[in-house]
C-alpha cells in the first residue's frame, strides 16, 4: 500500500509539473506545443470582459489568431500576419479617338436665267455651293449629282447633271461648287420667270487625304467677247503634275451670295509647283465687274 501511494504521488507531481509549464505559457499569452515542449507567441490582446468566450473565439479566429480558452487570450498566428490592404490605383479607361470623316451640306442652290440677246431662247446657269462641316476631307462627286429646275407653280421646268466639281476635294470647313449651263430648247416657250428655283441632289465620299490640289491666284475679270457676261484670267498651281484640269471662278455679290460662275475644262500639262496661266471660256450670266464684288477660284484634276 505504501508503494502505491508513493507512485501515485510521483505521477501526480509529474502531471502537475507539465500543467504548470503549459499554464505558465498560456498565462503569458503563448501557445504551448506539447510535442516540442515549447511555448510560442506573446499576448497581443486582453480579454474583453463583456464578451462571451464563444464571441471572443470567433473574433480571434476571424482575424487569423490562435484562441486560448484557458486564459481567454488571442495570439496571432505566425503565418497569418495582418497585411495592410492596398487599394489598387484605377487605370484610366482609354477613350477611342473618333475617326475623321467629311460631311458635305448644301449652303446655296442658285439658278440664274436670262434672255439671249440675239434669239428667243432662255439661257440659264445652275450653281450649288456645299460646305464640309465634318472633321476629315470630303470628295464631291459631280458625276453622281443632278438638279431639277422648278417653276413658280412647283412644276418641273428642266433637269440636268453636273460634270465637274470645283474643287473635287474639300478640306474641313472648306467650300466647293458645281456649275452647269443650259438653254431652253423649246423655241421660246419659256420665259425667264419660269426658272424659279432649283433642287440639287448629289453624293460625296469621305477620304483620308486629297488627291492633287490646285490653287487659283491673281484672278482678273473682263467682259466676254460675245454675250453680256464676264470671263476670267489668272494663274493655277498644282501640288503635283496634272495632265488635265477644270477650273471655275465664282462671282459673289456684296451680301456673299453666289451670282454666277465662269469656267473652263481646257487646262492641260500642269507641272507640280509651277504656276500656269488660264483663261475661262464659258462666261457668267450677264453682269458687270462692279456687280461681282468678290471672286474665288477653284480647280480640280479631271484625269482625262
């Protein structure tokens, strides 16, 4: 009996010694590793007296800590240290650059009719002005443009098509014109008053860059040799060699309205960068140089 008592006391003392080391570790906020008989960690937070053990354990483990229920302490895990959250800097969303496009709108549609001096026929000239209100170059296509002349009652008096565009390529903000001449072939059945209005329909393209460009300078007006209109002379300079070209000089009244055009399609052999003289062959409607307050010239490569 005495031997058993001593053995029990020794075992109890050993157990008491192990419990004391574990308790000491946990009291200092550590975690006791039984296999390695080592204490890890330090106390980082005090128990919340108002919280239940379950609430404290949930909060501790939610933060990645190790919960000690014996002394109600939470120790952070060595492998789960809190890392500051870095808010990523938002990348700017690229804004696509809109593609440059030309857009032509009609700004003037004019029909001028007059009685021929030496016959009963009525001659007329149709003139349309367009402006490029887009952001890129526009190409007006004269071959796909037509017109309808209407009388005071809205009836059709005459129809026709254009042949040349002045100029063919129009930059953003620039103006362009198309001109056509005709005569009443009804043997005097129409009067000047029958040519009331004109409606023009056409097509255009948007292009990345123009073809050859032609600049008209030093314009001078003079009465045409036969008729009551005006013709023009001056110089034209092409940006590159051009074999054939057409040119028009537009007359404007003091209020800026177009009142007629004189043109030619007989320009040839233009050397790039070299000015070349011209003279128009088709005169304006009857007018004096005083009526033509301002003039502008435009030319195009016809490619013929």
